[in-house]
C-alpha cells in the first residue's frame, strides 16, 4: 500500500497476547527499530479500529487528541486505521499516515478495507494451516510418546519421558508430572535448554500444587496470582516467571493418582482453544500406562509367589525337531503336561487339538517361521498357557527345530474372570440376567454418569402405614414386602426395566438405561399395567391369608436425566437425578390403589403408529408440588 497506492507511510499491526505488535512498516526512516514494538490498544487509533471493528480516521492529529499518535512525528497531520477482521477473528489493523491534513476520504476507506479483508482471509488461512500443521506435529509426537512409554514398565522413566514429550508437544518451557497416592510422591520434570548441552531443571513447587488442587477434568489457571488455592505456591511461581498453568489429573478407577502441570505462560489462548482436550488425552494415556505397569507388577508378584509355592518350578519348555518329534521336555513339562517321551511324535503325545496346533504354529512344512505371536491354550484340567514358539537354528542358519515355551497365565485369566464376575454381580443388582449379558457383550462404562432420556416408574403401597402398625415386623417383611418386591421386580425385569432403588414400601424402576431400546416408552406402559395385574394377584393372597387390604399406585415420567454411579469413593449408587424423578414421584403420590398416572411428556413422545392396548385417558391439568404450571396427566384405563 506504500508504493502501489501512493500512501506516504503504512504500518501493519497484529493482535498478540502482549497487545498490538508492529510486524511491518513502510515509509519511516527508522522502520527497522519500529518492527516488534507494542502499541497500547486502549489509546491508539489502531486499537480503536480493532476494538470497534470499523475504520477510524483522524483529519488532524494536532487538533484531535482523541487517540495517541502511532509514533511521535511532528510532520504527521492525518491518520487512518482499518481493522483486519474475518468472521472468525480480529487479527489487527492497517494504519496509514500523511503529512497532509484530512488526507484520507471514503475512497481510501473502501480501498484499505478491501485490502484488509483480503489480508484477513490470507492470515486466517495461514493460521488454519499453521494450526493444522501444529496438530499433525502434536499427534505425531503423541504417537511417539505412546510407543515410548508402552515399550517398558519403569514408572519413573515413563514419567521423565512423558514430561519431556509434553513440553515438546505443547512447545512450552516447563512441564512437571507428580504421582501421588499411598506411597511417597514421585516427581518428574522436563528440562528447559538454556544453551547447547546445558539443560536446566526447573524447580517449581509441583508436589505443593498437586496437593493443593483436586481435579476430575483438565483445568486452565490463566492467572496463578489470582487463584487462592495456589497462594502458598504463588511466590515461587512468580519468581520463576510462571503466570499461567494448565493442569490435567491422572485418574485411575475414579481416583486421582497424580497430575500433569504445564507452564502455560503466554499460551492461555492456545489452551482455551482445544489444547486442554489433547492434554487430557495424554493424561489418560499416561494414567493407563501407569495402571498397566501397576497391574503388571501385581501379576508379576503373584507369579513370583506362585513359583515360590511350587518350589521354584519353571515353565514347561519343549524342544521339537523339524519332523515334529519331541526332542526335550523340562521337568515342568513332565509334571504339568505329562510330556517326557523324547523322540516320540507330538501327535502321539498331545491329544488336545488346540495345544497341538499351538505347538506347531512355528512350522511351515519342514521350515520354521520367525518367532510367532503367542497363542493361548486352555488345557482339559483348566490351566491356561500362553504358548510361544520360535525356530532354533545352528551357526549356519540351518534349522534344528523349534522351541516352545508354555507360560502359565492361569492367574491372569482368573483375574480377568473375577473382574467379569464382579461387573456381572454389580449389574445384576439393577437389571435382569439377559440385560447383564447384553451390557457385558457391549462393553463401555456402565456406571459413568451421563445424560439420558429415561422413563422413571415409581410405585408405592397404599395403606402401608396402618399395615406396619398391625403386623409383626417378621410377618410384614417375609409375607408382605419380600413377596411384593419379588413379584414386582420379576415383572420389571421381564419387560427390560432396571431397578433403581427400593423406597421402604415402594421402588423406582427405569427404562432406557443401561441399554436404550426403540420401544422403551411402550415397554414402560405395558410393564406398569402388568405390575398392577401382578399386584392384584398379591392382593387376593393377602386378603385371604392376612385379611389385609393394600393398594399400589404408579406414576410414570419421561425426560432428560443424569444416570450413573453417584456418591463418594466410600459409597456409590447407580441412580437417576433429574426433574423427571420428581414428576414421577408426584404422580405416584396422587394415584390411588390400582391407578396408573402418566405424564404428558411420555404420552407426547410415544410413536405415532403405536396403538395402546388400553385407553390413555387425560384427567386434566393437575398442580404438582414444586411446579409453577399445572401438569397434564393421563390415566391408563386397563381395568
């Protein structure tokens, strides 16, 4: 714009964390000194154009003192600034000056606005390209980090590698990782290079920070001096020039086992735009690797204990010749596999096809392939082995045979089985056996709190208070409550429902969790009717046996709620939280014995093509406690 369009002086200022920074000038004699200087955004004409996002003109800078001049120059009489802006971001401003008073008109505004618009698009594209390239570099480095920390099980070495890698991934000065827990804290730090071959370990109060803040998700602290939780660490952070921190917890089994601490000074904007998500991903990866290392150590300890119990017995090892004859079997193979007849063909010794295939997996005709991936074999006696087969060659690379090592992984498989049984046992507290198997087959986190569309069914007894006064507690429990809950839960499970909890004389059932089905709404209504019909059978028995008159009312609500394990580390319950529970509770309280009240939320959500087996009769708009507006309620007329 200086030469092609004849503007006397021009400057390009870009918006950066430290303010508006001059990145290019033309027409000034000392332009090399001006590039890189900062300009106050609040008082300059460039700052005004950026803040207002529209062109600003000053006809005579000597007469108009509204804005501070870009640079003190007595010859300058008029200035104009045009913002460089796109729909995505304000990048900065173009500024031109002239020694002539009122030198810039509407034509100049249009011209520079067009140039600024094109420049904004170019800057936006360049920034997007840089961002994409940066993301590619980050993902490559994350992949390398993943390979590095999964290649070995040394926890401290993994922390050191991760700290260095994270500082490199986010291009920050410092990164620290703290492991907390039952044992002493373990701290690893990245190194900031201050010169060739001179790494400097930064001494930030990492353990103090980790102990002061408890996290369940990544967090950006844009100003450490303003964060009251860091008041004790603030002086040391300030002395190190740390103004902002990005933190990510290392979570395992719902507990915080440590923290990643990144110096985000000058990069607050960067972390707000998605870097925290990547940091969380890295934290999850590192936590999983650390957990795997811990589990591996546990398994190794158990294996060592097992070996000690077995008086140092080694794993079975077999040496097999190229013609599938057994050349050698060690003592463990003799004792555990019954293989001791050297020179005999394998087929004559091994009668289990699966084991025979595993032992022959290293052969290809009379040649052996390179070491094959281990295969798992479970023997008839229940023991599980990981079978590894590798070729054995002489110094001339001639094939001598193959060696098979059978590693006993029964304990590991038992741990896996116990975990499956633990999950299955937990699920069976809430859902039927069929749903348990569906959940187990589908995988995923059964208890992770999440928003879901659910039907809440609440049922409770009528006449329960007087019932408790007239019956012995044992009779009340054995002949009334236990029979009642057993019958009701059988019906609920039969229709694919989930039991949330018992409420003394009632219960809460759910449809839509943990598995959502297309016909959950229809299932819930059919289940409600079947519950009343099953209860009618109980009524007849209680009337004949105990001379009791008991009724049951049911209320159903439908809507969005948070479902999952809720509580503390000491006590968790799988439950539902949301307004839909309150509505179902109010409707249940309004219903009389034998009645089923349904919220209009559920009725309105029913598929248009579904024909109800019984009339859904609107009973009007009913005031509900805690609700400002009356609630439209339907009754199922099933009788």
